[in-house]
C-alpha cells in the first residue's frame, strides 16, 4: 500500500511540474485557469530559484520508508527528472536556469493569452 502511495506521490509531483511549465498553454484557451496556474508557476519557479525542497519530496520519502524501500536525498528533479534531462548532478546554477526557464516560458504563454483575449474583445 505504501509503495502505491509513493508512486502516486511521484506521479502527482511529475504532473505538477508539467503543469508549472506548460500550464500557460491552458491559460491561452481557458483564461480562468490562470487563477490556479499562476500561483503554481510562481511556487515552482521559487523552488528552483531559492533551492527549496518541494513538500512532495519528503512525502515521497515517507511513503518509500514505510514501504521498506530506500529514500533519497535532494529534490524531485535530482531524483527523477535530472537523470533523464542531464547526465551530471544538479547544481545551483542549473536550478537557477530551470527557474528562469519556467518564468520565461510562462511569460510567453501569458503574453499570448493576453494578446488573444484583447483580440477577442475587439
């Protein structure tokens, strides 16, 4: 049961990251999603820029520990995404770059959403 909870937490963590990075695309189509997405994007960027640990990481470790599996140190990106994206260990500079990329991508999406909304209003 705890193994399943750990897997669900990892899946939720991954989906949250996808939403943080790409949720601005949804805002272009459905502007009200911005009320959920913008705080999530700010949180996701802050996690990277300030080197914080997402609360889902200790939750994953808690369930892994209860399931009798080894826990990990670092954050979700270090454990699950970094090995896929980068062959080396995560550095603070890479975290800053990832945070900046989240901000830049979402600025682009929100500018497009505002442009579409203004064009539609005319």
